[in-house]
C-alpha cells in the first residue's frame, strides 16, 4: 500500500507522501510520465509539511502556504509551506499530528506497514473514510459490508501506562502479551500512544478475563478506535487504576 495526497499548485500537481516511499512512487509513475511526456521531480527539499488538527489554528504571518483537508476523518488539514519562508513554533507539528492519529487508531502513513502483511480492513482504512466501496475489488466490497465478521486481526490504538518517565519505544513488531500469551505486535509509537496489530479473539478473551496487557515490560491498554479518543486515553489502565 502507498498512501499519498495530491493537490494542484499553479500548473503542477504536488504529491505529499512519506519520504521513504518516494523511490517506490517514482518507479510507479515513470512509465506513465514517459507516455504523457511529463516529468516527476522530487521537491521535498523545497517544501515544509505541517498539520493543523481540528482544535488548532496555525499562526498566519502572511507568507504563502497551501492548505487542504486531510481525507482521514477528524484529522484536520495539511499545510504546505515553501522552506524559504519564515518558520514559526506556533505552527502545528507533525509529531503532535502523528500522536493524534495514534490516539484515534489511525495510520499516520502506510510506510509503517511496508514489511507487514496486512489487509486494508485490518489496517482500518475503512474506518478512516479512505475506502470508496464503489471502486474496490468485489471481494473487498463484500468484506466492507460487515467488516467485523471478516476480521481476525485489527490495527488498534494502544495507550502506554509507564511505570517510569523513561520507557522503551514500542514499534517494529515488538510483542504485546496478555500474561504469557502473545496477542499482537506493536507497529508504531509516539509518546504515550502506539498502534498494535492485534489478534481480536485473544484480545477479547484477555479483556473478559481481566488479564493485564504488557509490551516491553510496560502496562498497556488496547481499545477499539474512537474518533473522540476517549477510550484510548488509558484512564482504566493498570497503572492509572492503582495510582
């Protein structure tokens, strides 16, 4: 999977994509560009990308910028500014935006899944408003009609309940366990929030039995995604309950 945003700028199209995916994108675009006699250029050194969350207002100093709505529900807007313009600490940071995405159970970028075998439904793309069922293969259309019945695994938000100010990064397939049973793997991590690819049956059994969850020797709380991000704040986590 490759996710990207396309926005018009003067007579060109700007494509926003994770930097690690630029070579793959160029490989896909190259034959089409040759057929149409157009060029694709890497201008990542010329643009600064930031995000504006729904509860933010970017500081506007009058310099040029391009703003467009993030198609993922409840993720605000994307803002592109030329790198030669003044920078401001009041602009939304990509780190805060990525943390917000983790809190909602949303993927900041599919680059996180390049080495993971996962389907669009397991990645939760349908819950972000990113899948148009009228333009999908028939099998995926049928699965979207009742996604909960078709899923054994799901990418879910995970709140870390640390026992210290310093704790390990939970990403790269680090196991998530309920007691001695592995129920999933951590995929990505920002601050107190992470994303884990979870075996739903094992996770539900652990929740029903009240078995504490752990990752990297830290207590964690896994919840079903909520756009309000209320369940994923961890207020019922093991550390919170005992403090």
